[in-house]
């Protein structure tokens, strides 16, 4: 489970660092967030909808913060 948790944040970040075009960053963030939402909805069978929504929103927020801070620091996404 720890490998899954680490990979869910690390893999999208690596993709976004390797190809910093706006389209790649937006698609990676969107697809990753959608995939995590679907995975959580299947794995968290006892969770309510608000729990899955909160977890997915927190995941999306982490990716968006990474994109915002990294793109400003590196001057990417021009």
C-alpha cells in the first residue's frame, strides 16, 4: 500500500517535470485525479461519498500546488 501511495504522487510529478507543456500538465493532473477518484471509490467500499470526495480533492490540491510552485520557480509553462 505504501508503494501505491508514493507512486500516485510521484509518477504524475515526474511526467509533468519531464514535459512541462501546458497540455501535458493539465492532462496529467486531470487524468491522475480522475483515476484516483475511481480507484478510491472501488477500494473504500465502506466510505461515504463525502469521504471519497475529500480524499480526491486533497490529492488534486497536492498536484495543483506542485504545478503552481514548480512552474513559477522554473519558468515553465510559458
